C-alpha cells in the first residue's frame, strides 16, 4: 500500500510494439505516405528523399493511433537553404513518423505522416552515444494547470551492448522498451510543468546485465 504521490507523472501510457518488422505492401504504403510528407521539404533540404534508404523503427500506439517512426537520407549531398555561407555539402537526414488507426478487424486506415530534416548527423558527431529523434504527439493535462507533452522518441544506439531503453523523469522510469534490430521507440510525457521546477525526459540505454550504457537528453545541454 502506498500513499498518494506529490508527482503523479503518467507512466507506460503507450501500447508495446505490435507490428514487428515492417515489410511488403504495408511497408510500401507507409513509405508512400512518408515520401509525400518529405516532398515539400526538398527545396530547403537541398535534395529530395531517397526512398531506398528508409529505415523503420518499432511502432507504438497512443491515443487511438499507431505511430511508426522513420529516418531516411537524401538522394545526394547538398547544402540546406538555411545553412551558413561556406557550409560543406552533407547528406541530409529526413526523419518523422507515419501514423494510422489499427482496427480490431480489417485493414488499417486514416494514414497520416509528418516529416522534417536535419544536417546534423551521427557521422559528423563521433562522440554521440545514441542518435535520437523526437516529436510531440499530444498533451497531458493534470489539475491546477499542470501538465506536459506526450512525446514520441526514437533512436539508434551508437554505444555497444544496448538491449533496452528507458525514458525517465527525474530518475523515475515512465516508459521502457527492448532495443529491436538496433532501434527503439519510446512514448512518454516530457517537459512536465507545475510540480516545482520543470522536469524533462532523459533516455537511458541498458545492457544485458542492467548496466547503464548511455544517457542522453532530448535537449541541447548548452541551451
């Protein structure tokens, strides 16, 4: 028996992965949705998406929708439109997700996709221990104006030995998942406000002996 907590953070709000490896006609459908979402970004990115480089991450379901995160590369190195003068061409990375409604029976429907791009990649940052992407997909509201952002987080461990990932708020685990095929997806409330100082997610990677492999914030530490 435990008394009420002063910080009732939501925990384990999303369903575990259900789809397994994304292949076949379903992968083609998701790829078409993501490619269409990337097309308006091509001019600013400097090069369009290369569909052959699409990499799917484990799905997670929240709020009645399934989210499948994705990363991919541009067709050729380029200089993004907003890059400083003198920037060397880079192979831009596109990232985002495709979501849909999965009924108890029948085919999935109501497909949606969101995309963005970055010229900051793991290849240019050898000190990274995990390559993370994230996006806010909803909100959590508590009493007295308290709340936070329901956030989809997906990543590639770059440190050896990672078999599981956790999302933590001030040391409290609020989501966890296996690392599958070198990838993981988490869903957790981030940027929690109203409980004293704002609390932000930390992503941690663990090995088979539950040893800590890496810790990464979603935020630029210099900021």
